[in-house]
């Protein structure tokens, strides 16, 4: 009895949904990610900020297996997808892929599919019940404020609408964590608000997210943690207010000054 | 010989002209895709060899290739020349057109942004699903104008079969022109090709229209 209690007491807390340790990545001998370590807890929103070329998108793409890391570990829910620079077998990586979704800067909707098919085909191809998927897709589109757009084609929508379709498409796969790679950078300024609004709504629903962004007020308002990257390393991370209002590192201050001036 | 007789006699060859046309498309359109995929192979040897064959097929006259396919085996191995010339004609045409289609396909495939592949991969599409469901339909739309060009050229190229005396429309016309010392058969042939291509144009236009539902 006491033994049992002791065991449960010693059991480690539930592992983070995403954990990255000492991630290394270089392109043609040029180091773009150096010794990157971070964890993302369930229900948290982590914003990654930094100047262009700082490696923040590459980091996200490594986490989504779109780039091959050269070293380090990537763990989903405590299981190794990448261990010491060696990837898990292909079939296993495909299983890990089901855990995350990715929203691209330029949407990458499938132009020859209707909005509804964009959202519903991926889960259907995974063998899910067609009717159930259809209902889920319709509900997600409604949630994204796209009711009545089911039969439209991407080219008929504004950039902001397209990005919201892309978010619905990612959510239809029911990921445990959602990645955003500069989701508003390709949008006209007046359209960024509608996209940020739905991301904020997801944050309120405790969706786990990592957002690479240049939208500082958004990062401050929505995230649980902000990571500032520069030159392929994490310069500073922590509470959004601490990092954005009272940065400890000179490099962070320098970066944020550019935004203040604008 | 009256003009009417000429037209009737030449029409009898239209079936064979159509046979070359349709059989060439039937074989070259899929063969071109295989060649395009080999051309884009990650294995350097495969892509280099494929590239070499494409340059040969595009860099030498179709007429020469047709003669090589028809009479080459006789000179090389002493085998008899095929009695049904349709076989060597279709082989030569299909291979030649496959080389052209391959380059059109390749251009189309390479014009699709890498982001489409990435989006599909992240959404759990297998490599085959990505190609067949996401990439290929977009490629088809983009390459339609170039394919139409090739198909129109093919209509006219069927006349090259006269070099191996395959009794298609133009070959018959040429024979009549020789025996009657008349230019009329060539005019008739011209009208036939023009009408044939008018139909091709209309058909391809309809296909392009059907693919017009997205941009």
C-alpha cells in the first residue's frame, strides 16, 4: 500500500506535448539553429518572435518534420520523434504527424478543391467516417466565420478568409498542437485582425499553439510564453510581459525598439 | 480524275490518319508521364540518361526516327520489314511525342509550389495521394495550352507516315498528285487537316473551359 503510494508519487508529471532539446540545424554549413531547447505545455500558447533569418520559421518547420534537423531531440508527448539527430522510422513519423497541424504563411489551400473539400478530405483519407467528418468540417467553418462558403473555391475568398479556411483544415485533423508560421504576414493589414481573432478564440479554448509572429501586441495578449530568437539561438524567453516590456538582453531590446519606432 | 473522286479516294485514308493520331495519343500521353518522372528522378544516372534520350528525340527529325524504327531492324538484324506499317509508325510517333509531352509535364510539375507538397504531407497525404490528388490535377490545368499545341502539331505530323508508304490520307493524296500531275490533292489534304484541327481546337477548348472552375 505504502509502496504503491510511493510509486505514484514518484511518477513524473504528464510529459509536455512538445519538447525540443539541443536542436541543431544548418544549411550548407551555415548554422541556422543552434542548441535550441524548449517545451510546450498542454493548453499553452507560445509565441516565437525575432528578426527575419533568426531561425524561428526553421524551428517550426523542424518540429513539423518539413526540415531535417542535424542533431538534438524532438519529443511528442514524451516519445522520441528525433533522438540525438536520428529520426524515428517513417511509419512512426507519420503517426507523430497526426499530433500537430500547421498553418502556413501563404495558406497553401488546394486551389482545385472547394472550401469544404479542402477541410474534409484530409481526415477522410485517414479513414474517418465521411458523414462525421463533413459535419465537423461544416461546424469548423462556421466557427471560423465562414458559414455559407463551403462550396466556394479558394480564389473567390479574401486572404483573411483563405487563412481561416486553412486553420479549419488544420483543426479538422484534430491535432493536439497547432503551429502557425507567420499566419498574418501575407495579409493586407486590414485583414490580419480577423485571423488573429480566431487564433485568440482558440487560445481561450485552451488549444495548444506555437505561433511564429511579428504581431507584438497579439503575442503579448495571447501567449503564455514568448520566445525571442536571433541568429539561430533563443536569446530570451519567458512571460510575455517580461520579455516584451522589460527585456533582459540587449539584442531583444534592440529588436523591440524597431517596433516601437514604427 | 474528278475532284470528287480524289476526295473520296483520300477519305478512305482518313481512318488510317485517325488511327495514327489516336493511337499516338493513347500511348504517348501516359508514356510521357513516365519519362517526365524518370527525368526528375533523384538518381543522377536515371535523369541524365533520360535527358539524353529526350534531346535525341527532340533534336532529330520525326521522319528520320520513323525510317529508323521501320527499316532499322532490317539493316541491323536482317528481320523482315513489318507489313502493317501502322506498328512502326505508332511506335515512332508515340516515342517522339512522349519526349515532348514529358518536357511539358515536367514544366507543369515543377511550376507547382513546394508549399502544396508540404501542406499535403503535414495533412497526412501519402506521396502517391499527394501526386494524384493535389499535384496532378493542377498540372493538367496548367499544361493544357501546351498540350493543345502538341496535339495540333500531331494532326499535321500524321502526314509524315507517307515516308514509309503507310496508306493514310496524305500518302494517297501524294500518289494521286503524282499519277494525275495535279496539285488538287494537296489542296484537299490541306482542307482535311484544317477541319481536323478545327475539331481538335474546339474539343481542347471545351476541356480547358471545364477546368476553368478555379484559378
